[in-house]
């Protein structure tokens, strides 16, 4: 009998009031505004981060961050929490069967009105039963809709963890290259300060020999003081960059890290195939996360609709009850109960209608978030492609600027020593060369940062499965 009831319950659970999910069209153009550079090899989303970042020092730092970063750890714990919530909701679709055993002893008071000599009686009752308590027979799919929504949220949390890993890898790379830029700019500041101190020493010797004026010495001293101030600023920037990198890694940076590559040492692939905007739907975890959230919101509408209809619940039990433990399992001591109950909402003060309206609004929000995720991804890729198309030419032009500034310093120094120009021209040429070299480093760092951003925008760095 119990098997028949369970089978009937499962059969009645086939009804569903979840609306058909129609995903919105792609809210972006079919192609990116900037053509992708020609790049051979696999798609960026399939490119392992170890292949993307060739610097062994950076690879080691990313490995440490994946093991120790607290944000990524919280994302993994969130997946486990949502999975547990889904398991709880899924369990509601099956009857919960429990066994209960007990003994009751009670003493009844004497009834003096009947017989004053009759004492109170001591009664004992043993029982053992097994049954189902308030199991909802899912006639209109309410419980199943809630279970489907919970499962979609679980899938969304998995995609959220993948997004967290992509973000972490990209942020570690950005912070690492920011540190490398700060270190190389600090080294350049050290070399420049050493050169300008030599020039100051030369100016002082010439002044002592009455071959120049005190103005030349004052100009050289001002230039050295400027370089010393800039050196302190570069050292502060390096310290802050190192602190940020340490926070991302989640522990103190070890002393046995490999030697770093220079910024111009091909530490990053800067040419990546972009594909089509439609590829982002399957490549970007944040878009897939928004899609699962949309599925969950749509399932919640089905649950809200089902709340308007009757709710059938079942309580049943089968067992034994006897005043004597020795004959508890005798055939004549068997007991059973069967108590179905149906509940139909009649007046809820508009609560059910408001809950349905809220579910529909939540779905509209999920649609908007899904479209926004696609548009954001499209813009990030388009920005990355625009950078890929221009940074190489800009850096090439800046390299020519540095070469021209170096030539100017060389010629100005020769003319100054020959007495054809004043000290001011040499100092101006040196300042321009220093600024051009700093800009050269900034541009190379920006090109690397653009490549890292494009790699993230295309979905690179995500694990194939939750680790």
C-alpha cells in the first residue's frame, strides 16, 4: 500500500507551471568594431595561463595565489554552501520516512465516587512505527520548481568560482607587472641620478677652474635634487606594488622565486584571437552565471504560480503498539494510520499575487543582468582589441622618440664642452631623455596590461572543472 501511495505521488508530480524560458537576443553587434590581430593557435579561453604568462616568477606567484588567496577560498566555500542548499531543496521532492519507538508509563488516579477502595492504576504502552509525516504531493510542480531553481543557483555559483579564478589570475598578473614597472622605473631613476650627479660634479670642477658660472652649478644642483625626489617617489610606488602583490598571493613572498623577466622580455602573449561576440556566451563564466541565474528566476515563477492551487500533503504510519513488550510484534498488535490533507488558499490579503509579481520582476532583473553581462564582455573585448591594434605602433614611435632624445643629449654635451651651447640646453636634453624613457616603460606596461585584460575578457584562465 505504501509503495502505491509513493508511486502515485511521484506520478502526480509531473505537472509544472514554469513558463518557457526564451532567452533575449544578442544585445551587441555581430562583430567587434576593431578587427582582431592575426594570431595563430588556440582560442584565448582555451589557452592555459602558464602558456599565456611565460615569466617563471609570475607563474609561481599565480600558483601561490590559487592556493592561498582568501577571495578564491570564499568563492569555493560559497559553491559548497549553495550545493548544500540544493541538496536540502531536492530532498523535499522525496518522502521523508522515519522510524519511532517509545514506551509510555502513566498512573491514573483512583475514582472514589465509584469505589473508594479502588487504587489508581499504573499503565504501560510500548510502540514502534514507521511512517511519512506531512509529505507534500507535488500536484502542480511547486516543490520541483524550487528544486530546479536551487540547482540553477548551484550551477551559477560554480561559474562564479570560475569567474573568481579568472579575476584572481588577471589581478595577480596586473599587480606583478605593476611591480616590475615600478622596479624598472626605480632602476632607471638610479641610473639617471648617477649620471646627473656626475654632471653636477663636472659643473663644480669647471666652476672651480673659472670655466663656467655659478648659474650652471645651480642648474645642475636643481636637476639632481629633482632626480632625488623622483627616486623616493619611485621607491614608494615599488613598496606599495609589492604590498598589493603580497595581499593577492595570500602569504609572504618566498625568497626562492625565479628571477623576473624584463618588461620587454616577451613575458606575455600580446596577440590573441578574439573570435566572434557570440563565442562569449560559452567562453565567459560570468555570462554563464547570469544565464543560470535567469533559469533560477524563471523556475521561481513556476513555484509562485503553483502556490495559487491546492496543496496536498500526506501523513501515514505503520507499526505496532502493545502494553507488553513481549508481544509487541504479534499480528494483533499492528496499527496504521492514513491522513491525507488538502489545503486551498482562499484569502491571503494579496500575498500570493504579490509573490508572483515579485518573481516576475526578479526574472526581468535577471534578463537585464544577463544582457548587461554580454554587453560588458563585448566592450571589454573591443577595448582590448583596440589596444592590440595601436600599442605596438605607439611603442615603436616612442622608441624612435627615445633614440632621438639620446642623440640630442649626445650632441648637446659635445657642443657644451666645445663652448658652443650653455649648460641649460644640456640639462633640458637630459630631462627630456629621462621622461621619454619613463614613458617608454609606461607604454610597455600598458601593452602588457591590455593583453592581460583581453585574456580575461575572452574567458581565459578558467578551470575546466571545479577544483
